[in-house]
C-alpha cells in the first residue's frame, strides 16, 4: 500500500519520494507515515465545522445541499 513500481524497474517507491511542501499542510505527516495524526487533524476540523456551521441549521437550509461540502473544503 502507498507504494509504486515503475515499469521495468524492481525498486518500489513509496511516500519517501515525496518532497515536503508548505502548500500542503498535511504532506509532512503523510511522508512520515503518521496517518493517525492526519486522521486526528481532519476529525478535529470536521467536528469544529459541525459546531460552527451545521449545528443550528435547519434541514432545508441551502448550506446543507450537496454543493456545500466542496464549498466548505475550499474555504
């Protein structure tokens, strides 16, 4: 899992070939194989947004439509 072999090569490449990039804040954790920390960060973010955005909205609110989640993730 999380590994790749290029055609004609016997070397298996994994997360370690990725470079750390500040544009992707979870990249360093991914490269280190720290999936638990990534899960924790995402869980905390989604829980916080639930408290801030969704908790007091009615079921018919436009923010609960299908396009709201991609819009939030861009936010």
